[in-house]
């Protein structure tokens, strides 16, 4: 008996074979009956032994989250997804396909990003078989197919985005900063590639990302320089605001009258104090402001 399932493709059929316990009872009946008749010197007992021997290879188990694809003389009969003990005629070819979720951590491959920089990248993939017919008959080896297509998808992904947006200021998404968006694109790409093999993608994300060894040192120094420049810009912006505030407060409270030359000297001294990366040594002037 075969029926179409709704959660898989129209090519996969669900098949429920004879219960293995019923088959085992028949096996014991033929075996013991045949032995009994042979002891009684009745030739019909030989037929019972032959039937028992014929039935013996037809027993099999289906574990939870497992399946067996049944083929009879080159024709697909159906897939047994229900776990338990079953029996089919020994002429059936039974291929076991696991329905469990599997992890695949790809090797680190060296590819060029969108800007041509060599990078090392790998992905972590969680997948499982959704359609046993496609996994068994649409590709030669679905596990090898997953590995090869994952590698191809990683190479395509790396060439579509820059490692970061330091060189490409117009890039809104980069491999380093746009992980969520990049992982979504990777997952969609893998779903399209692996659909032919009946594979369902549960999760796909970048597991390792770094510059290749030959440029890693130079890029690290560049990132450090970029960080230093960004910090200096913030310091200067803050220092200018503090100097402006100091001058406004002195003028508002009329603590001291400063001409343009003295204001320039005060601004210079304050900027040195606020922007210096080392402690400033104070100098006490015991004379006038001009000496």
C-alpha cells in the first residue's frame, strides 16, 4: 500500500510494509513446521525450510528519524519513514537514509573578496534530508553533493561582498560587519543549490573569516591606523567644544578681558593640553602675561 505524502515532493511515496513481528511468526511457523515434517520423513518439510530461508533476509529495522528507500527490480516502490520492525520480500533493495539534522563545518578556503583581497573563509551548515527520493536518485552521493555545493556557494558569497568597507565606502554590507544579512544570503543560496538533492537547510552561517596570511599583517596595521585616526577626530571635536565653552564662560562672567592675541595663545595652550597623548608639564609664569 502506497500513499502520497504532503510534506515532501510528489515523487516520494510513503510505503508501509508488513509488520516484522507477523513476518517473524510466519518465519518460525515455516521453519519449525519444516523441521517437524522432515523428522517425520515427509518431503513437504523441505518446502517449509526453503520458505523460512527465503524469508530470513527480508527483515529490517527503521530507527527514529531514519528511513528506508525500497526499490524492486529497478522500480521505486516507496519510502518507509515509520520507525519499527518490518518485513518485505527479499527481492526489495533497501537503502537507508538518515533524516536526522547534521552539522557540516567546511574547510577554510582562500578566495578573493569583491575588492580582490585574499581572505580565508569557512561556513557552518546544519542540514537534513527532506525528500528521500531526490536524495537517493537525483544525485549520485547526496553527502558529497552537499560538500561540493557548499564550497561553491562560499566562493560566490566571498566574491559578492568586500571583507570590510574601508576601501569601498559605498558598500552598505560587508562580510565582517553585515553578518546577519550575509548569512541570510548564504542560506538562500544553499537552499537553491541543494533543493535538487532534497536537502533542507536549517542554518547556514560564516564560521571563520580572516585576511589571508600574506596580507594579514598589513591589514591589521591599517585597521589600527584607522582606529587611531577615528579616535583623534573625536578628541579634536571634544577639545574644540571645550575651548569654545571656556571662552564663552570667561566672556560671560567677565573674569578677564582677552584681546585676540591672548585668545589665540589661550586656544593654543588648551588644544595642546586637551589633545596631547602625554601628560602636560605646567609652567608657572611669575611675570606679566607678555613675559
